[in-house]
C-alpha cells in the first residue's frame, strides 16, 4: 500500500509529524528537522532524486535551518517579564530589595504572592499587606519570600 504513495508526499507528511512532535518534547530542535523533511519533499516535486540524495539533502537542509534560524526563532517563544534580574546574583543575595505584592498577603497563609524580577513568589509577612504594595525582602525560605512593607 505504501508503495503507491509518491515519496515527496511521504517526506512532507513525515516533516509535519516531526514538527508536531515539538509540541510534546522540549528543546525547539525537532521543528527544524521537520522543516528539512518538508523542504526535501517540496524539492522532490520538481526534481526526481535517488534515495541517497534524498537522505543527504534532508540532513543538509535540517542542519542548515537549525544553525541559521534557531537563535532567531527561539526568541519568539521566550516569556516576557516586567523586570529582570540583571545583576545575575543568586536570590539569597537579594535581601533588602523591593518586590511588588501581586496577591494580598495574610500572615501565616499560603495565598500571598509577590513579583520579584519578573517571577512570582509565595510570600509571607508579619502583617497583612494589600495587592500593589511595594515590600522589602527580609529573607528567603525555600520558595517563600519573607517580606515587610
């Protein structure tokens, strides 16, 4: 049954399947191999190629697209944050810095949250603090920041 399917269509379908696998596997690499397969199939529509030539063309197109476009395309999939940790210092060093309350902080309640360098952290405080208030980080305990107004 598969003998009746033209090889260019097989390449295109395999390429689409490989690109769709990127949804389930991290790394942003498989889509370039899928692109190489689709391009190989499209070139076969215009030029009849032998099996060895198809495989070499697939490898060359995949690696070229990976090397050429990965850095540029990966930027579209990175999250955007309001403020970044430009110092690069570990979180333990940030005692005394300012964060913004993103969910009301109630003492001894797990519901409070703050935004610090674009990341949301669980927060706890001695007193109740309302959303939008600027707070100072007192200490960090695991994934919870202890803060004060």
